[in-house]
C-alpha cells in the first residue's frame, strides 16, 4: 500500500476533529458534561447492589434484553463509574500520541519538525495536523520499516480510534446540548494581507503591527517593510525604509 495513504487517511480524521462544530475541545466538553450528569446517580453510601439495580434499570429502559446478557455487579463496577472521565484522558493521550509519532517520523526522514506540542488538546491536534501535512509532502517513496510502522499503527490506527470515538460522543449527544457557537470569520489586515497571510484585523481593519507602525510614523508600511518584518520576526524598521514609506504615502495622496 502507498505510504501516503496512511498519512492522507489520518489527516482526514484530524481535519474532522479540528473543525467546527465538532472540534475536539468541544467534544471533551460534551463528554465532561455527560460525566457530570452521570455522577449524581451514584450517591454516597449506595451499596454495590443499589448501583447495579440503578444501572440495570437504565439498561432495561433503553432496550436492554435482560437474562444472561445483563451485566454482573463485578463487570459494571469495574469500569462504568469512571468510564466517562477515562474517555477524556484517552482522547488527550491519543492526540499526543499522533503528534509525537508524526514528529518522530519527520525526524527519521531527516525533515525538521517546527510544530511544538501544546498542553491544550486542540492545539496539540492542530500541531499533529500540521505535522501530517508536512509529512505528506516530504515523505520519500520508500520510507524505512520504522517510519511505515509509525504511519500505520500509532498515527493511522490512533487517528481512526480518535475520529470514531469523537463522532460517537458528538452524535450521541442531544441536539440541544451539542450546539457550539459559530466562530466569526477572521478579517485580514487591509494594509499587509497582500504580502503575507494569517494577519488578523484588530483596529480599523489593520493588524496590531500595521496599526502601531501607522500610528507612530503617520504612514502605511510598504511591501519591503512587511517582508522585512516577516523575515526577521521583528517590528524594528530602518529609518531609511520609514522615510521611503512616508514618501510613498505622500505620492499616493497627491495621486488621489
């Protein structure tokens, strides 16, 4: 099988869990709400028989078959009460495993890994997603056996489980409880978005960097200034470039 298949399939699953309305941080919230709703059913002082009776009643009410298929007290008490919270922990572990494995695969093929893993589950999922995009582009035609194993097991296998589990939580939640506010579309900076991507308008259609430059120097940044910011990672601008930006603004004003 083509090695890129494992990456493409895994990326598709990560795309699902990083997209509104079923982003993984929202899925965790839904799961936590479910766990909180379950807890009050088991009050302090209830005996094992009381808990089993409560659970059996709920199973029968939801269509349980009864008889030999009913759960025993040992089976139920072994994991049911904490299962909802354990699922949340498993989601965190799965996302971290995919991100770590993708980083290892990139290292093994000799490609730098620029995406740090965050402590938040959504940021870690986004890091794993970015790593897989990079891995899909840099993957050699015949990767080593260890890289293939990483792609097939801890990455693809875990991504499949992650998607299935998140989808089950989401579809198993009532419609009125699963709604998530839609994110407002981001507006890019009107001054510099022509020359770079990812800038967000914060003040009168300008990003913070452009707004500060225009307020300080009474002119708009030029393409050369913006590209220097991107190349150096700093807002420091040589005086000569500032003078050129002022002259450019004056020329535009005369033309206008």
